[in-house]
C-alpha cells in the first residue's frame, strides 16, 4: 500500500507495477501537493555557488529513462530537454563561472561563456553568461495525473485522505479499512509531519511560489533563462517565473509579497518594459532536508513500514532513482545508499 499519490507515490506505484507486484495507492487529489506547483526543472548546476547537482551524473540517466518509458507507454510528452543560460550577477559570479568551466567535473554540464550582452539580447546582462547543458523540464502534473488515471482505471487508486488512526498491525501485516498489505510505503511529501510513525524524520518544509504568465510583447527562443529568478518560456507563448523560498510561512496560500518579488525580478531582468499578465499564481511546500539529500528506507522498528521523502526542490531528478532504490530494497533486499538512507539519522 502506498500512501500519497504525488510524484514519489505515483512513480513508486508504476515501478511496482513494472515489477509485477500487487499494490494499492491511496492519495487525495483535494489535498495540497508540491508536484502540482513545480516547474519540474532539472538543473545540473544550481545555487549561488553554482555547484553541480548532487549525484547528477547518476540521477539524470535514470530520470530520462523513466520519463521516456512513461511517455512511450501512454503516448504523452513529459520530458523536455532545454538549453539553459545563466546570467552572472556580479564580478564574483563571473570568476566562479570561469573556475567551474576549468573544473573537469563540470565538463559535461557547462559550455561556452559569452561576453556581457551577447547571449540573450532581451535581458540585462552586465557581466556575461554561461551555458548549462543537460537541463530539462518535466511536466510533473502530467506524469502524476496520467499515472493516477491509469491506476484508477485498474481499480488500484483510491482518491481519499489517508487516516493514520485507521492503520493497524494485523497478523504480521498491516490493515487499513478493507485493505491488507504486507508493506506500507509513505510518500506524503511535506504532509509527513502528521504521520505518527515518521513524524520525527527531519524534514525542513520550504514554501515556494511560481507564476504562470503571458505577455503580448515577450517573444523569446525556448531556453531556460536563469537571471536572479528563472524564466521558462513554453511553446504556446506562455511562460513561468520562479521560484521563491520561504521557511517561515508554511501555509499553502499564494502571497502578494512573493508575486511582487517574482514580477520585480522579471521586470528587472528584461531590458525593455513589458506588460505581463499573471494567469496563475501557485504555492506549495517542498519537502526539503537539512543535508539536501532525499530520505528513503524502512522504519527503524516497525516491520513493513517504509518511507520516501525529502525530495526537496529536486524531485524531478531524484524521484526516479529513489523509487528504484526503494523498490529494489523491498523486493530484493538491496542495500540503500548511505547518503540517502533514513538510518543515517539514528
Ligand atoms: C514552488 C515549487 C517549485 C518547485 N520546482 C521544482 C522544480 O523546478 N524541479 C524539481 O525537480 N522540483 C521542484 N519542486 C519540488 C517538487 O515538487 C518536489 O520535490 C516533489 O513534488 C516531491 O514529491 P513528493 O511525492 O514527495 O511530494 P508531493 O509532490 O507533495 O506529493 C505528495 C502527495 O501526497 C498527498 N498526501 C499527503 N498526505 C496525504 C494523506 N494523509 N492522504 C492522502 N494523500 C496525502 C499530497 O496531497 C500530495 O498529493 C518545486 C516545489 C515547489 C513547491
């Protein structure tokens, strides 16, 4: 039984299905989620320090293979490779970008630097830019909604809020209402704090907001533009701006303050003034962790209970590999990597 039909829960259910296992997925489409507001960007080099994403060279092939397999199975398009341009914000950035370019570890994710004003003339660009290779965005709502619909057709998805008080140990298995399960795998994202078995897992919930927009005048080649905020144009002429980070406000409600922050950053990044109409303003909570690593594995004492969480701001790239590891662990007793196992907090 899988609890939480978000990105992790649906991919895990799909993996169990591929492995020929019986499963049942319980998740509420009415409850808030992170996948529903995420841009699904896979960014190989991130943050102020321009560091290569943890384990990127292992995570990306698994992610691409997984999303391509789902595309094939359902005849949909979810994995979109996209060129990425990052704008240096100051002289320090420029020096750091140069150092990264000379570092062999970055050879497969960074390519040429361009002098100020050369790479994307629509943007203010005082210090120059560099290209990030192997970036992509994944249509996470399409992944999740496609898998949910397929599981619903098979009668193995129940759209409801899981009530922890109704889960009972019963004769070496777990009983939830009319369902008996050998294993229960919790994939609730930031809502894990309500889970009595895993409530002490150190998740650091981090709120984020994004804007879906359109403009009568902004026409840009389809690239991911990373200025102070990122700017992602879609093929239908709309674009998305993101994202904010907030650890103090943990409501799911979008705020005017963050909308202003995103719009101000965008107007500041673009050379010409443009009219921007916000068509959707979304907010959600990322299930982040203090060491920025996912958390997967069995409950320390309760046999048959498992967890996948802590996908933070990188679920698009980490969920495929983490669901694979946990599936292999449950079915074949394969060891879980030390860096991601829940037991690292013991
Ligand atoms: C603003 C924002 C931008 C982001 N941008 C990116 C990005 O560009 N790239 C990227 O890789 N990641 C991004 N993320 C992060 C990404 O969304 C998460 O890493 C990913 O969704 C985590 O997957 P999950 O399945 O653990 O959690 P979720 O996607 O939140 O799914 C958990 C699901 O479980 C359900 N659930 C919880 N408790 C219960 C219960 N008791 N009963 C029933 N259902 C329950 C929830 O309703 C939800 O549907 C972003 C997140 C935010 C908020």
